[in-house]
C-alpha cells in the first residue's frame, strides 16, 4: 500500500553513485503502474476500505481499519481494549483522537505528523501522476532489498520531504519505502516493507506492511484481512468532530 | 492510502525481533559474486540470519579521523574509526549512526567541504601505522551528507592520511596517500582532482617506493604543505624515515613543489607533522622526527624555519602521533598529538598535556572555529568532547568501536563473553541482559592491550587472560586480584619470545588445562602454578627476525609489537588430547600426535597446495568431529600478500586442500568448524565474516543486520546454546542466536521454493520487570538482548511478493494458538512468537479512556511440544517447536501448570466481565436512543431513564467510570482489580500467592453479584419497558448475548 507513501517533490539533483540505468524514470513508472493493474483499473476505484490487524508488541495485537476516498481523504483507526485511536484527513484538516491517556476529544495533528499523514492520503500514491502532483523522481539504478534486486527511486515530494522507493526488479511492485521525516525539527528515518500482494478489483494491493525506524530493533507488522473497493463512505468520516464540551 | 500511522504505537517494554536489512552488498562481495556464481549459498541467502551486537561502547577503538561542522547552530560530527567505518552525529555527539557500512571500514581522513557541508570526502586506510593497522581501498565522497557515497578510485593507495579541498570549488581536492605499509609501491604521494574525483593526477611522488604522503595541509592563502615519509613494516621490524622523507610546499595548487629545508637540521628525518595557523597563513608549524626531534615554526609560509622547543610530546612515537593543530583564532596556541594532546600557548616553546581525563593516545582534534573552547578529540579510547579547551572531557560512549582480538564464552546463564581489545584492556559481559546489554554490563579484568581471555571452566570466578607480550594472568572476577602466571625461564634456558598477541588455549579435553606459546609450547594443569615445556623451539628461530631492539628507524620503537618467530596459534584436538597443532608467525605448522613427545612441521605440505612459503599461520582449528581433520588460516599481509588463505587437511597434515571459493575476500584471521554439522564453517577475514555450508568449497559473505565489512578476528560456537559469537576488530562483539537452522541448510534445501528450518528448543525465560532504558537518556549504547520469544526460521528461494505468508503456532491438541505475519526476504527469514495466547478482552472504562495494562498480553503457554505451521499460499509446512522451562527456574512443572491455569481463569473472568459490560453498555445505549425519541415528560421515557440509570449503577461496579480529564483517576473497580491480579499472576511463572488465589475467588464472586444485578434489571424492567416502547411504536431493547468463549487450557 504505501503507494501513498511514495512521494515525490522537486529538489536538487545530487551526484549519486555512478549508475547508468538503461531505463528511464518514465519507463520504470509505466511498468510500475502496469504492475498495479494499469491506470484505468486504478482510477476505477474511488473508495477503499480495509480491515486488518497490527502487532504493537510481542503478543499484542490491535485491530485496524482504514477508509479512503478520492482525491485524498483518509481515516485510520486502531483499537486496543475497546479504545479506538483515530487519525483522519478531509482534504483540509488532519486530526487525531488518541484515547489511551484519558483523552477522548480530537486534536489537530502537529504539522510534522499531518504532513506525513496527508502524504499518505494521496489515493493513488505519489508515483502515479507524479509530474502533475509536483513531485520529482530520480532513478538511482538497481540496488538490493534484503537480498533481492530492486529499482531504487528517489522521490522528492512537493512538500519538501524525501522518500526512497524500491520496486521489485522483476515485477515492478513496490517492496520498500524509506522515509526521512522531520520531527520537531530533527530528521528521523523510518522504513516500510511491503508485500503479500493480491488482486483487488483488478489491481494489486499489498496485504502486509512492516514499519520500523532505521537503526532501531523491531518492526511493527500490519496484516490486511480484507479490502473493499467502491463502497460508499460518508464524508463526515473524515471530518474532525466537535469536541464533546 | 496508507496504513502508516503518523505516530506508531509501540509498547515501550517490548522489543520485537530484529529484521535484518541487507540493502546492498559490499563492493568487494559484488565483484566476487560476479566471477563465481556457482554456489546457490550466497550473501543474499545468509544475510537474513539475524545477528545482534552487544558492543561495548564503553571503551573505544581508535578514532583515527574526525571532522565536524555547525549547521544552523547544531554540531554535526563525522567520526572515523581505525577499523569501524564512519559514524555521524547530528545532535552534537549525543547519538551517532553508521553511514559507511557498505564500504571499507578503515578510515584515514574525513574532510567536510568548508562551503558545502553536505559534501564530505573520506580517505580510507588509517595512517597511524601501528602493527595491527588495517587497509583502505581509496577515496569516497558524498554530496548529500553521507546518504550516498561515490567511490572515486585510488584503491591501491591502501592508506590516505589527509584530503585538502578548495573552498571555492567542491570538485577540487588533493589527496595525501601514504601508500602500502608492507610492500613497495608507487601508489602513493599527492594526487589532485579537478573534477570531483572522476580523474586524478599525481602531483607529488615519493622519491622511492617506500615514501608516501603522511600529512597534507592547505593554508588560507592556498599554499599546500605535504610531509613525505619513507617507512616500512615487516612482521618483525619497523623502519621510519630516511631518504625521501621531507616537507614540501606548493604555491600553485600542486603543479610545482619545493622541498622546505631552511632551518631544519641535516641528516635522516622521519615523519613530520605540519599545521598552518588558520588566523595567519604565513605561520606554519612542523615537528620533525630526527635524532634531535624538535618543533619548528615558520613566519614566512615555510621559506624558513626556527626551532621553537623540544618538549617531550613533540617526539611521542612519531609514526603514531605525527599530527598537530593550531587554534583557529590564536596563532601561538598549538596542539600536538601524543600520549595525550600537548598544548602550547607560546608558539611551541613549551607544552603541557591537556588536563581533561580521557584515554590516552590522542590522534586527531577538531576545534570549533567560532568557539575554540570546544574540542573533539579522537584517540585510542574513542571520541572525547570538551567545552573548556580540554580542561575537562566527556567520553562519547555511544560508539561501539571496540577492537577485539579474541573472544571466548563460558557456561553461565546467560553465558558470558570475554575478550581483549587493542589498547583497551580485557573485558567480560553477559551475552544478554534485560533491556539490552549496555556499557554498564561490561567489567574490565586487566589492563594493556588485551588478547586471549578464558573463564576457568573449573572455577567460573577466575579468568585466564593476558596483555601484550605474554603477560598472562589469572584474574578473580569478584575481587579483581591478578596472579601473574606466565612460565619464566629457569637458569640456562633460553628466554621466551612472547608475541604481542601471545597464543593461549584451553584444552577441550582436560577441563582447566591451559596452553601458552612462546617459541615453546607450555602446558599447565594446575592453574598456572607450574608449567611443563611440551616442545622444542617450534619456529624457524631465524636470528634476522629477532632484532627488535634495533627496530623503529630514526626513532627506536621496541614494544613487543614486532617480536617474531613465535607460536601464534594452538589447538588441541577435541577428539584426541594427544593431537596438538601449533602454528607460528613465521610459517610453521607443527603437529604432535603423542602429546608433545615428537613434533612434525607439516608447513611444506601446505606450500605444495599453493600457499606462499613461510606465510604467517593466523589460526588452526582442530576438528571436533575427526582427529585427523584440521583447518588453518594463513595471513601474508605483512609480507605484502593480502589473499585469503584457508586450508583443510583430513590426514593429519599430509595433504591440504585450499578452501577459497565463492565470495571470500580479505586476508584471513580465523576459521572455525561447527560443533554439530561438520560441513558448516565460519571464517573471519580483514574484510568481513563468511559462512560455508559445503565444508569450505564456497563461501558466502554475511551482510545482514547492518554487519559491515569489518575485520573479524575470532569466532566461537557456544557448545550449549549453539550461538556463534563473533569478535570484530572495530565493531565489538556480535552474536548469532541459534545456528540450528543454518545447520539444516543444504544445497538441496536451497533449491526448494520454501523450507521450514529447525530451531533449538526455546528456553522460556522469566518475565522481568526490569526496564532501565529511559533514565539513561539517548547517549547510551544498548545491544539487543537475546530474543525471548520462540524463534522460527525458514528459507525462501525468492522474495515473497504475492499472496499469503503466515506462521501459525499450534498446541498438541491441534488448536491454533496464534498466527504471526511472516517476513518475506530472499534467503533465511526469522520471526518470533511471544508464546502467548491472545490477550484477554478487556472492557472499556469510563468513556473508554484508560488502558488496562495488566491485560495487554495473553497467558504465557506452558513448556511443552508445539507445532509451527508455515503457510505460503498453497504450500503448508510444519515443524515441531519445543518450549522448555528456564533451567534456572525453581518452579515445578505442576506449579507452572497451576500458574497457567490460574492466569487462564483470570483471563476468562476478564472476558466474561467484558461481554457483560459490553452487553450492559449496549442495552443502556439502546435505552438512550429510545429516550431521545420520546418527549421530556413522557411516562415511557421515564421508564427508559430508570432502566438506563439502573444499568449505569451496575456499570459503576464493573469498571471505573470517573472521567477526570486524564488517565490517572485512581478509581479501581472489577475491571481494574481483575486486570491487576491477572497481570501479576501472568508475569510470574511460579505458584500464585495464596492471597492472589483467594482474591480471584472474591473478585469472581463480586462479578457474579454484579452480573446478577444486571440480569435482574433486565428481568424486572425490560419486559414492561419493551411493551411500553411497543406502544410508542419504538423498537424493543434487545440485549447482546453474553456468551463467553473459554480460553485454551
């Protein structure tokens, strides 16, 4: 899924390890779009729901749910002991409810978090229509991801952030995404591993996502149990509710 | 769409299994694999096996190179290790991360471009050329602050001492290449590029093939000063200085050079240090290694020189400390590297050591240009920081640069790891600790340069260990007293020649029997009290290689570092105590099969198999499976031969087979054979760690878990826990937990799409409350502890991309207890299972606001036999999983069973409570819905309100309900009480207390009472209410069912 984490943006072209990719960025992205099912089938999906579970610690699992509509509305939830945390974006405001420490009211997300969440809300992900979205892509050539060959793309997002995206060298499906994000003014590096692709409405959707921080032990695993495409989702699901008092 | 939460939730006490990410091969491996693709056992396959490093970072390895810069006021530091790679801090030194792990780890110099802080040049190959120095492979540059590196050639220079850059053009640089230390070469001198390193031209060559550039400084006026130095090491000697050595200057960017001599004394000179005052480019300082060492100053940009002083620090081991700096704002304040940095405030006339406490042997310095009080010092003990010009220092104890020579393990639980470090003592630590192995877990046993260290298997309070030159001692771990036990020559006996890294070995057959080797092999069976000489001189005893008192060149330097013609490795066969192998540094391979009565030198048999004659024997491994089998590594790098030499004999040394296939690179330090699978071998070379599953025919480089191509000096397989423990010379100790899956990996297995691999029985460690992560702050090193969950390993021929991949854990009755998402990498994968049932359901409290922490995890299943089921699309594979109690446990099987039963009962009680609470809340909410549809003074509305209020009353017994605007309400109801009791029972593997057992019965009764009240409300009020609602054409209230699914018992 991290098609939404694919990002892109304009930025300086750095001099990178000498690679002379035979393919261009456009070639690679065309194959990537094709691998996902092609533009027509991607665009035919206008809303998406997913449910699954997330391992938040050894032996600790939380049900998760995601809802998304075009162009960039998204709501995500995870539930522990009947308490549900919500993060959502309605195209204008990114907000969250984090109830675990006694707070049930929504708050506007801090800018750092909002930036990342809004990026994730991009329905098709940054690589689709990347030029129109104002991102910049640089093909860095082939590299290895956990022993497998992959195309390495640098994505400079319009919002100024940078992503490194790895596409499986054979299938062109995304298998890894590395994010550099600024938290409180300091750069943090995280990564996402993506896999278990299956067909959903003629498109390839990942059913497994692992997230981690570079240099820190452990990953957080998410498993999707089910996707549901084109089910109507009410707009209010994405809008920040009023505070109780 | 994204499933990435903006703030990932992590349970703070939980450490999920490490996922190994090997994003790219080291360049060397890439080149090799291109030429020998035959074996399917490659770096891609092996690198999924996770390894963990336990450091330590409490004592350094040498920080050989250093640069820093302020960006927006924040201090960014680049620290280069002698064999530890480049580490970067962007927070002033609080934390560091390695940014050079794919490349050569020996760092000679780091230069940040003064006008573009993201452009950084790294010259590899440390220039402080002690006996153990590593080897570089050229120049690298990043233009994005270290994210990506370009390798820019000059590979054969081996050592780069300095890189100067043009502040006005980031593509112009001058490289000061010291060149090879152990052989003649013209790949040295000063090189220049004007195109960012695409092309190079040599602008200053040495006068002979031993003379290279030892220091290069560029003044503010553009003048270049290059110190050329003639030098050479052999295994038995060092020579510094002689014709070719001298100081040179170019004022035209390197086009022409002039030797600077005016004011310097005549005669042979050695290594210069040179430094230009940043505040005045005409002021240049130089120290001169000569028979009359002194510091000189020039006030005219090097045209003429005046002797300033002869302070001791000026002459400190020139080959090691020829480095100097001038304060950015004060041309008379000079820092000279040495045993500590000497500081002069009078232009070098006199020096005092910097006052701050730090490990000695200071090599490199960074001075903040805007605030010269702020210093960083790179030294043999690591990286030190001062905010008051060195008066006080703090160690940045987060860099795991420790340079181990050897490692051994004992049989404690967890087993301990002990070994000696280059210039950093001998240490011991547990292999695992709650919350991670931290600096504070390491205890020092002995000083000096540390080498071999063994816990006495007959008395684990004592450790045999040594420092350089055969200083062998027996140290008490508790009192730290040392008995020096090395054998001393008696009257008429020749003196022992003790190597720098004197060979010590423990007998695998007779517990407590100890060997030590000079030119003779010595054995003690009484803890070093007395010794038996087991051999004649086993070396070549070549007198030409025994003249260390003349070694050093211009400055005599006779530590024990060049002692030669000695025994370097000793191995008694685990299968036959009379079979003892000895390897010497001058190339002899000696074997006795009669316990030392007779010896045969079989070295010539190895030479017949291709080994260059006389090559240093770096290790011998006597097979644990067959007394006729031995493996040996040979290291010729000090004679200019860097090939990896590994051989095997299966006939007591008569014939030898080279084992050099696959991805093997780097001169070889050590080879070990697995204790269980004789075809499984491990090898350590100067450039990494290698595995073979076919008895050495083909080797695969390990590059998982961010393991860099670092020197690997020693390896040991733990005989009980089946771990592989790796001693790196630059990155501390690494541990591979459980070799069992690797033992099962065959070429046939590798051909399968999916294979489930066996693992060792899981020892169920007790749950511990210990957590000390936070209070130490971020400036701490913590190596991951051994995994506490059950580990499952499997093999995927290719990356799993499409469809399902999951692992189920099944009990003896066939019930699926847990399902875990599988990792997907090509090659070996490993995942963990927490050995717990699903967490009990917990009802929400208040408005659903407070976590029930005790109930976050499920009951821990008892030891026993379970089944692992790997499901990959249509493939289903199963394997047994054995869970054993911790051998240290004092709980009987029956007690553990009772504890489990009690935990499950409480979990089920919590489940019942949840179902009841949910049903109650649902009924109340339905009532609320109807209330909202009825007018205010309506009678039915009043009925519904009474119903709702009654329910809330009961709810107040079931869970806390107070909302106080925060999580800490202090309110405790059944939910909180049961959760707390459950958590306490579930976190201890022994019998619950009587009080706890009674408490469960009380809480159970309390719950039944409340539940009955709920039922009574439903019975008494609901029929009438629903009838009344019907009259209002409103839906009846239908309570949710309250059936509970019982846990697995």
